[in-house]
C-alpha cells in the first residue's frame, strides 16, 4: 500500500507465492485490511481534494517513496 498523510491511494500487486508465505501472512494480519471499496473511496476523496499524487503535481516530503509506474 502507498499512503499520503495516512490515506491509502494505491497498491502494488504481489507475486502469488507471497500468499502462502507464513511470515508474510503473519505480517499482513497485523496490519490494516483494506478492500477495493475502501481504496476507491479514499482515492476518490484525494481526487476531489486535488491531492491524489498520481494525478496532481504535489510538493511531497519524500517523493522517492512514490510508485514508479
């Protein structure tokens, strides 16, 4: 997941092998779970506020953390 000020706006797909790795499953279970509806709502909010970093030019503290694609 990628966040801006704590708001999720996009994610990276992972290789299918990660779905069966016990360490990754434990790590994922300790974190917030989002579904596509959640991501759509948060992303839509950022678009309405003209703060979605993949659509609008923003001054960011850590631009190196943005996804390349």
